[in-house]
């Protein structure tokens, strides 16, 4: 098989699985369905690794496989661009996807929508691969929308739950707001470059550096600034940056495996990937980079705060994902694209791991997600506990775990940057380290340590409650994985299909940091896939101080972020294990702040009132006033009345009296005579 | 020659069908249904043959028939296929059997008459599309009105009389204006060139001063804009849809509305290019208003049919936007969008009919969680909803994406000429992707998801006939989304001709050789970098 055929096979294998299971799932049965999907994704994973090795050996590919349409000189094609950036994303996506596929066998075991779920996640893998492998903007947008669609379907997987269908609608709409910007950006690119092919656009980007627009009044904007900001708005939607972040926490309504795959490891990082891919454009606009930095820093810090006050285990991890996406965005803003991709990679592993651990806990506790009703689980679930500990250490940034290297690199890069807004960003990422460590260990301590707050004997009872609670929402229809409740008794470690992916994800969460930091950040790993201008080359400056992994760790241990992380862990330990009464006291002491955090800075309420409500009010107004009153009431029915009135007037003329008619004839005759004579 | 005869057979086949139906003995409803379906399928097969034979590399008419009709007026019977109408003819023929099959169980009153009306309207619609002579076009155009009027009036809902009168007044008002404009146009062609002709090709050569062009465009345009419909001439549509039987709604949304946009593309804009360019910002504004207005009003409707009716207004706004962009992919995108809307709206109206037959209500509030009650129905409905939103791999994406890119390209050119308004309008049009998702998904959410409820339970899921109808539509939606290249090629030369016609000044005032304004200057509207040098450089 040639490499080109392999490129084609990689996305098509999961698609084949998705289509087969989607159409014939119930007939194939559960076992065959999940093996078909797993086989498709496994083929893609192996293929991706082969491609990755090939690319590391210097192979590159950029070519079209199929012309989607042609209009005059505009050619829109489906094609692949295979370079180190793509290959890295392919490996991350397929590997995490494979882990999640295996995990799903255990997690969704009791769900009646089992085959549907497998079909969706394989379809997602296909879409995501098409997105990262694209060599042009159209296919990027294809993949962009397709992953959004699958995300919509999966958030609303339990479609009888009102909260789930609210969350998926919200996710889709917020992403569409991002797409609005993204489409404007694509439109601008086409209008100016006349093509949507990456290579051609990037090659000509320099020509447009001085191009100016004035959109309002006398203010002049750089063309590339406007374009990049428009594209970045798309990334803000997909990668959940403030203020388009509101959909991600709610997306936790979906089953946990997809929270790990889509809403932590892969889809939400599509925006990060996109900006890194567009680095030849973003590099030409300091203003756009500054904008990216500030948005990223805001997301990194303020979303981290929200992680502290959440009690739902999945929502804590969701807010941590938001915050970590903020870190990646900051890295993009300071032109440390490779650091962003590096963090994307390590984060994909440890965050998928944390979500899957959370899922493991959730099954063990029969769908209990409230941290306040957990505790002491490490005795019952050792594998989950150890892997969660690994994930938390990686997330908090403790050496030698992967997260330490990638996060520290970002912090150093921000420190070295001179882009406007870097001071704020540096403060935000530093403060974020403390909070990250605090909330991740708060989660770990509340779930796995301390006293057991669930009722080991009363599981059956709590299940009944749970069932009653969800009864209206579709339990009756069998939509919930509900058979766990029959077991009763204390929580038990999950089956191997659940723990194996945990272990396999824990391994890269440990080692990908020190093994890849040198090639990725300071070596020629990306080999031209990422472009950085000399004046933005923060990583280049860091490279001059690079003395190997050991020295980096040593330096890291002696610098502020590490101590902030340790302080965060210590604070969490004190607050939740040593002195559990403290958090409540703090909560009451900082009342208004807590209320603000608890309401997530009121973003949701604002959007509901202003945008959702506003659109409905506008529609209602147009319908009532525009359609009913003005057009129909005044013009349509009005003209009908006018005709009726005129007819009534004219009827008076038809009086039936001969002398009336004779009089009219005489007047008419004289009028015509006058006109004829006078002309 | 054979193919030209075939095109005539295609057009007159429905008339022959009516004769057969009327000859059929009374009480043979099943026979009448099957006969009509057979005729429509035969027609589709013939059209498909012609479509495959249609050569995309030939500019102008193919399979042409031209016979003298009323010699003293210069009227000819002239029909033919070209890049403007070939996709629309195919779509009309494609929807024919589906409309017939879709009404099998719904229509139980005056079956023979009903199918005669369906055949008559099919005849008139195909005739309107293939006519290449303005007189003939007008005759077919007016013929369409009558069966539609009767269909709503006889088989319609409770307020059908109000709806028919409103429909009739609106469209008759437009027709009268158009008739006056037709007469004036032909007379002026006669006085300036000495030719008495109704042929489109001759009329494209007419020379009229700008003010006359403006008046005539207004007259033609009003008639077409009512059909499209463009806000604020749209209020007949929701009423007509709500009262019409399913088949009527499908024909109305699927084909009849495209008569308006087709009219603009084939007649309105190319006949009066200078007026078109003068009015472009206004037309663009109305198109964008239609997109946003339709979407906002669709959001608050409580009647399922009205939601889809208002969504039609929004979607056809995109078509108008693509046409006035005068940009190659914008124009081609507009044609694709017409076909795409024909498929998705027809599919959605058929689905509304299917649920109405089961539950006898169109109130959205009466429904919920149909995904549980009718899983197959819900899958089809979800696919059509997503196509209507314009998700990639569906036809909706192809049309909407090209139109938006086209509008953007055109707006840039205007921007470079110093006008920022089109750019602002194009940006507002892009916001339609958010609004479209908002009303359509909110609708789907309340209709398909949540707790299951529906009146008149229990009822069965879709039967084989219904699955076949929807399966065919969904397949077409995907084909147009995944493989748009082939149909696009068939429209390319016509789109270029359209660009060229609209881009050439015909005021008869300018000196010969003076370049026409604007967008025809560069093929794809991709402007050069420097601001100077684009557009008109006299």
C-alpha cells in the first residue's frame, strides 16, 4: 500500500465502522458493533503511527484527492496536508479515541443506545481526522461543522432529558456564533487571496501585510488583523474561550466517554490546532496575537476560579479543561505555537485520563456525580485512584509528569514575550497554576480520600431515588444506564475494559513531557509546519538557555510556578482533609464573591436574557407588528378595504336615474371638447 | 432533433395524463393514483435522460424547438434547456412522483380532480422553466396560478378561502404589472430596432434608457419578488402554506417559489442590467432583510408549517443574495441553493403532512419527544433539519456556502470602489447561519426531543411508501452535498452568460465600447490587491 492510500484509509476506516454500525447496529448486535468500530479506529491508530514515523523521517505530502466542486477558477477540493503538525494530531486523536472506544464497552454496557453511541464516536473520529488532515479551508470547515454536529448529537445522547437537549442546543448555537466569525474570515481570505488552499494562501500572506481596511470612520485596520481575529472567533467557539465558553460546562450532560474524547482531548482543541496551522497568517499581525493572548489569559484564570466552587465531579474537570485551553491559547498568542501543541498533546492524555477516572467513579457510585457524596474511594478502587493521582499531578504541573513540562514551557514563553498584554497574561498563568493545583487536588481528596460520605449499605435506596428522580426524563423508556443499581453493596473497581484505558492513558501522561519537550519546543520537530517571525521567537530565546531535561526540571523546581503548584496542593490538603470545616467558613466570609462564582459570572443569565430572549422578542415583534399589523393589517387588508370603499363610492354613481347619466355625458362631452379645442 | 421532441413530450405528458384521468371511470381512486405516479415517473426518466444528454460545454439553448405561433406579433413557440433551467427542470420532475406518492393517503376527496390539478401545475411549471419566448413564458406563468388556487381552495384547511384570496390577489397584482411591462418592452424593442419579437434572446439586445429600465425592472421585479417571496411581500406565503394540502405546500415551496428567483435570473436582471446595477444595494438589502426577518419570525411560530414557511423566506433570501452578487460562484451557489431548498423544504413539508395524518394537528406545543415514538421519522426529520441549516455534506451547505462566499467577494469589490454598505450587508447575511440554526434546532428540540407526547396515539412509524419517498429525497440531498461538481458544471456557462448580460450596459446612451460597470470585469470577483485598477476604469 502506498502512503497516499494509507492517508485515505486512516479517516475512512472509522467512517466505515460508523456507517455500518449506524445503519445496521441493532441487527449486528452489541458485540459485533463495538468490535467493528474498534477495529476501524484501531486501523486508523496504527496507520497514524506509521504516518507519524514516516513524517518524522522527513516525508511530507500535500495533494488533493477529490475535487468537490469547481466554479470558474475557484477549485474547492478535499485534500490532505501531511506534516509533523498533522501527524502529531492524528496520533493523539486516534489514540485517545481508541482508548475511549474500549472504555465505552464498560461504561455504556447497560445503555439501550449502545450501538448508536459507537456509531457516533467513530463518526467523530472520522470528522476530526478530516479536520486535522485538511489542506484547505473548505475541508477544515467541513470537519469543523462535522465535529460540532457529532458533539451536538452526543451531548443530547440522552435526548429525553431536558437538561441534555438544552445543553446540546446551546453548544451548537454558541459554536455557530464562532462559525459566524470563522466564515467571515474564510470569506475575507477568498476575497483577497482568490484561493482557499493553505499552501497558496500562506505563500502569499506576506504580500498583504501592509494592506489596510477602514471599516468604520477613519480608523484603519490591518487586513490580516481583521482576518485573523475573525478566524480566531471561530477558534473561540470551538475551543471554548471567554465569552464563547458557556457551552462547554453544560456539555457534561453527555455521557462521560465523550466528555473525555470530544470535550477535553480532541474537538475542543481544534481551535488551538487551527491557529497553529494558521501561524503564517497570525504571525503577521501583532494586534491579533495580542487579542489571542488576552482572551486566552482571561480564560485560563477566570475559568480556573470556577473549578473551585463546583461540586459535580465532571464539571470540575470541565472548568479545568476551559482553563487549560486558555493556557494553550496564551501560548498561541505569544507565538509559542509549538508549546501550545505540546500542551495540547499532554493535556489530551491526562485530561482524557481524568475524565475517564471520573467516569469510573460515577459508575461505581451508580451515577452519583456529587463530590460531597463521595470520599474514601481509594480503598475500593485502587487502579482508578492511582491513575487519577497521576492525572492530577500532571494537571497540577508537578515534575516529572507531562503537564509540568508543557505548562512550564508556556509560562516561560509568556515571560519572555513582549507582545502587548503579556504582563497580564503572565500574571494570569502564574495565578492559574495555584488554582489549578488547588481544584485538581480538591477533587482528588474529596473523591478518593477522607471519610466515605456515600452510604455503602444504602446503595439500593440511593438508586431508587436516582431512578425516581429521572423517571419522567426517560428512565421508563430505558434510556438510562440503570442496571448498576441491582448490585448494591460497596463500590467496586471497574472492569478491565474501563481500567485498561486508564492505565494506557496514564503512561503517556507521565512520560510524554520529558521525552518530547526537547524535539518539540527546541528542535526541528515541526519542520516548517509552524512559522514564527524572529521578533516573536520566544521559544528560540528559551532554547539558548536550554541545558537538557534535568536542568529544566532543576530550574523549574527552583522557580515560582512549582512552588505555587505545591502551595495549591497543600492548601487543598489543609482545606479538605485536615480542616474540612474551613471551606464553608471561607464561603460565608466571601459571600458576594462566592455568589458571583457560583453563578459563573452571570454569563448564562446574560446570554439567555439578551441574546436568546432578544431574538425571540425581535421575532415576536416582527411577527406581530411587521407581518400582522403593518403588512397584512394596513397594506393587504387595507387595500382590500380601499377597493371596497372605492366600489361603494362608485356605486353611488350608478344611481339608475337617466338624468344623472345624461348629465355625466354632457359634462364629459364638454370636457373633451375643451381639451380638443385647447390643444 | 429526437431530444428536442423529447423535451416537448416531457412538457405535454401531464396534459395527456389529465385526459387519461378524466376518461377513467369514477370510483377508481387507486387506479388514478397509480396512473399519475406512473406518468410522473416516466416524466422523470425522460428528464433524467435529457439531463444526462445535456452538454455543459455548449453555451445557449439545447434541445431547442422554435415554431412560429402568432406571426403578426412575432410570437414564437420556443422552448429549450440551458444552464439556467436544466437543474430546475430536473428538480421539478424529481419532485413530481414524490408529490403524487405523498398524497396517496392524504387526499380522499375528488381524487381524480386533485391529480388532474397536480398534473396541470406540473405542466405549467415545466413550461415556465423551458419557455424561451416571453409570451409563452407569460402564458405558462399565469397557468400555474389556477391549479394552485383551486388546490388550496378545494382541499385546503379551515381558512382556505382567506388564504386563496390573499394568494390570488398578491400574485394577480404582480402578473398585471408584469403584463404591462412585457407589452412596453416589446413595443420599445420594436421602435428601437425594428424587430418585433418576444424571444428572450432578442429582448436581451433591447436598448432602453435607465429610467425606463428602472420602471420595467420594478414591474417585473414586483411580480417576481412576490413569488420569491421577498420581505415585505411575503405574507401570502405562510397563509397559503398553512391552508394548502401537503401536496400543495410541497409544490409551492419546492418549485413555485423558485419561479420568482428564476424570473429574476432569466428575465429581471439580464433584461434591465443598468437598472439592476443601480438597484443592487437595495436588492441586496431586501435579500438580507428577508434572511434575517424570515429567521426571526420563524423562531416564534407555533404552527409547524409556518416555521418551515418562514424558513423558506429566509432561504430564498440567500438565493437573491447570490444572484445580485453577480459573482460566478455566488450565482452558481444561488442555483444550487434553489435546488437544495426545493429538496429540503419539500421533504420537510411532506414530513409535516405525514405527522398531520397521524395526529391531526400542526401545533408544535402538542408534540414532543417524537424520537421515542417515531424513531425512523425522527432520523429523517433530523437529517432534513440539518440540511436546512446547511451542515456540510448536505446540499444546504453547498448552496449557502457558495452564496455567502459570493456575496462576500462582491462586497469586497464594492468596498474597493468605496462603498462599505455591501460589506456590512454580507456580514449580516452570514449571521443567518446562527439564526438558521437557532430556529431550526429549537424547533427540532421541541418536536423530536424531550418527554414523548403526541395526540391520537398509538400510531405506527413510517410505512414503506413514506420511507421510500423520504429516502429518495435524503439521498438527493447528500448527492448534492457530496458531489456538487457535476450539476455545477451544467450551470457554469449560463452563470457566465448571466454575468456578462448584467455586466453590459444597455442604456443605448453610452458610446459603444465604453466598458460596463463592475463585476463582470473579473471572473470570480476576486479583486486584485491594489484598490485602483478594479471596477470601472474608463
